[in-house]
C-alpha cells in the first residue's frame, strides 16, 4: 500500500457532509481492492467516530480473541474492518502530523508523560503507561494490523479537518490535506467517504456496529 495513500466545533466532523470542491483529490483510491482482499467467513465492521480512550481497539482485540478462544476459529477466517473519521480521524495518521498540526489538543488528549497536549499517535504504537485500549501494546493499531485488522481513513473527514486547521493558521487547507494523506499510517487505507465504505462492506456481508 502506498504512503500517499474537526471539524470540531459547531458543524461537527461528519463523514457524510458535502465534499469541499477545492480539496477533492483524484488519487485517493476509490476502488474496492481493500474489500477484495478480505476473505474471512466471519465479517465485522466497527464504526468508530470517537476515540473514547481507544475503545474500538480494545473491542477489536476482544473480537479476535473471542473467535479464537471460545470458538476455535483461526484469524484467517475472520475479517475485521475499523473506520476512522470524525474525531478518530487523527488516529489514522503518523506521529509527525500530531506534532505539526496539534491534533492531540484538537481532540482534548493529554500526554501522561508530559501533561502537555498529546503530540504523538499513541493509538498506533503506545508506550508503557499510555491510557489507550486496555493499556497494552496488544491493543495498538500496529498490533491489530499484524493480526489482519484493516483500518479505513475517511478522505472526506480529512478534507474537513484540513479546512479547520487552515482556520487555526496552520497552513492552507490543500497543503494540509496533501500532508495528512501522504502521512497516513502504513497499511491504513484512505477511502473517499467512509459512510459509502460501510455500505460497500454491508453489501459484501459485513455486520456493522458502532464501537
């Protein structure tokens, strides 16, 4: 997968809002390749619009463990997808973006080591003592990716975040958007609109639940 591959406030961060025409990119993958690679018999999508301390990561680990421990199902037979949009949009990008665009402050997260706004993505690769998931590396994005979990990052949400960050004086919306897309976490798929991705997953037999 290629490396190029909030609105916080009164308007919210909905993925389904209208696209901003001047920010629309043509190189975001609109194909179903990500769906085609998911072959598991048991198919689940977790809809995660809020970080909530990494609850969706804890649920993902528990989901995989439950199939294996209680039912004896191998992980290759389970396909699990997690969506990042709205307030979870920052979870899909690299540490440098958290520092550069003050993403921890934007979603009111504090670094337990410094007591300052979080300037690193501890959901991707936590350090000891980080309060995410169940507090262990086994709940990290990177650990779950190694177990086959696929994470989707909404381009529509990235556009809205870019517009908000422009208003904060952090650059032009276009440049910010290009930067965020280019620095998506390795293995995270940027899709045009995560709500459409949910529909496509449902059409392929995925159950969908808010997490």
